[in-house]
């Protein structure tokens, strides 16, 4: 993407801006996590183990980017909470990812394919003996 500046009727090229696919993946991952009823992003085994052992959070987890001549195709893999209306959540993800990438980078998003790979149930509360009077 090249920007030009018309200064006194003389066109001056300011240079070229490149956005790495990794950055687009981070933007898509964060936009997805912001959608209501998205429980988690789906990552590979290695990234899951790394995060659980105290490693850094991989914000590209669960996002696949394909750069094409006329735009970007994005695949998002995520888990939703039980009771969520999956078509509405998927549509919200598509809109959020497309709009966020467009506003932050100006790049055209051709498709946002949403893959719901799991359902997360509410976690059971931890109960201790102190909760029950004797």
C-alpha cells in the first residue's frame, strides 16, 4: 500500500507500508476474543502446553491467514460457551474481525471463516469443608 501527498500540485510518494501476516493474526485473534460467548481460541498442543507452563499468551492462536492478490482470507477456530446461539456468535466474529482489520490496517478481508470446535460448560465451583457448618 503506497500513500501519496499532493504538495503544491506536486505528487510526492511517502513510501510503502507493509503489515506482516502475524500482525493480522493477532488483530483477528483479539477481535474474536472480544465477542460475547467466545470461551477460548483453539490452538495446537504445543501452544496449549506452553501457555499452561507460564509462557506468554499467543494471540495468533486459532487464527489462520491466507494472503491473496485481492485480499485476505481468515479462518478462526474457537470454542463457545454452552447455551450460546452459534450462528449469531459466528456472525458477530465475522463482523468484528472484518471491521477491526479494515479499520486498523485498511486491508480488504475477503472471507472470515468461523470454525466452532468446541463448547465450554461452566466450571464447577470449588467447594471446601468450611462452606458447610457442622
